[in-house]
C-alpha cells in the first residue's frame, strides 16, 4: 500500500522513496512459471528521485536547474516472486518540459498503478496499459518519465525469462560500441584542451554542440577536423538555428568536415526541414521532435529528414525506440545512437539496444564523460573509446541499492 504521506509534493517527499503496491497477489501456485513463460505478476513499483554529481561544462546543466547535478528518477519494479527490475527516468529541464518533480509524480501516481498486477513478462500488454494512462500531446505523453518504467519492465521481464534484451527481441547481443566525445566549448580557445581530454581517454570521434552562432560553429568544426581528420564529426544544433541561418550554414559545415547535422531547427519547422533536405548539403537528422513511430513515419513521408538521432530515454523507452530503428532500417535511412547524458542504468539499456540493432557509427553517449558516480556493482567498462555490451538477463547489470540510497539521501 502507498503511504498517505507520499501525496505531498514538498522537497522532503520528493527525496523519499514512494511506492505503489498490489492490493492482493496471486497464490504461490498461480505464480509458478512454466518452462515457456513466467506467470509472475508485478507487485510493487517504487520511485527514488536523486541527482548524480557532474564534472565539466555542458550547457543543459548550467544555471539553477543544473546546479544540483544530473536529475534522475530511479524506478524499482518488483514481481510477486521477489525478482527486481531497475530503470531510470532522466529529465533535463533545459532540454524538455519534464522535470525531476513532474517525472516523480507521473511515475508514482499515474504510470505505476497502471502496471500493478499485470504479467511481468508481457511487454505488449504492459505498454498498452501505459498507453491508456495519459492523454497524448503531439505525441506520447511524458515520454522521458515513462522511459524509466519501460526500462525497469524490460529488466524484470528479461530476468524472469533468463534472457538478455537482444534475446527478448530475437537478436544477437552485438559488439562493443564505439563512442563519440562531446565538445561544448564556450570559447574557441577551449577546443584543443577539450579534444585532448577525449583523446587521452581513447576517443577518436567527436560530436559538437552548435547554434546559434554560425561563424563560431564553422570555426569549431574546422578546428576539430584539423585535429582529428579521420574521426566521425557530428554537429548537433538542438533546434538552435532559424531556417535562413540553417540553410546558410549547412554547406559551410559540410565544407569544414561535418558528416551530419542533427536538429538544426525546432521540430515544428516542417517546411524548413523540407528545404534543408532538398538542399542536400548534409544529412539532416531529427532528435527532439521524434518520440513515437507515428510522427517518425509522417516526417519520413513529408521528406523532412534523412534519419534520426535515437534516444530510448526520449522515446518512452526501449519498445518505442526499437520500433523506430526498425522503421528507419526498412526505409533505408540513417540512425545514429545518442542519449541524454544517461546515468549507468539508462546507459546500459541504451547500449544493449544499439548493439542488438548493429549501430554502425560512433554513439554520442556522454554520461561517462560528465557523470562522476555510479550505482552498478560492476560499472560498464570503456576501453579505447569503446563501451562493452552488458551480458546477462534483462539489462545485463546488477544495481547496488545501497549506492542508490546514498544518492537519494544527498538530494
């Protein structure tokens, strides 16, 4: 049962674990698993708001909203046989309208009650239950929040069935992923030192944050390409250009050595995206505007994009993200692997997805670059700029709950 005190929304309540539990559970006989399928039901969902400490400058964590660190909501789902699955929601106030507080509320009071008592291995039925919780806006409601529960459900389902993420999807686990180092200099004089920091850790590919200053961006791209001529260079504007600026700068970025341009415009600038795709100076990818396969299919047929920078944490979780990857593959379009400065649990899920679907280009997964804490019993290894793919059932990781509680206790 949920403690009545959990309905308050002051800081103390947010920093405490909240839970939703089943009123009654199946009998032991009902909960026994056959050799074909688990019959375990979801008995309990807890959420834990916290922050990961950070290092370095990244624009989305500047100012008051980022001062406390990287916000995260841990999600712990327990089946009636005691098996536990973990996930993380990763809101960023400067990237999306979802915040630590709103994610905590919607997970605790809306999404969690919808899955209590359901078959813990029936991912389609669990997704259907979540679909009915919130009215959509343009797309899926509160997708970053929902992603944390989606990850935990996949972790739980995999553990109950003894299958990894790839095996749940009938795929091979895949190979270690090559990573890309994020460059977000505030002054052009910082570029060499930032490149050196990544190079010293074995990274040979770089992604740059661009917009709104085209002249700065072109010079940044030139300097990076001069230092790393063979590296994959990926420019991400996060919707920061207007249409005229984007059309003017895209050929210049291409001349400077940029390979792809992500999110040059706000996602509602449909005619602008169409113009950039027609221009053809660079492959044009969308990010923030794609949450579900529905709008992705529309954008493809409106001839707005050449591909997508994928993020399971943006898309409501693994199920939506993998459907989008499969759609892009069917259409012969590009997909790149990205993230939301994902902490270790979300990172493990993301790596598992990208590896299972054979990601070819370096992944811009910068959680290990900016975050300075971990909650895994064995953190994911990064060697020579490549990150290992987790092994084992579910997300392939084991969470140290004591470390989770330590982060929660620090607020």
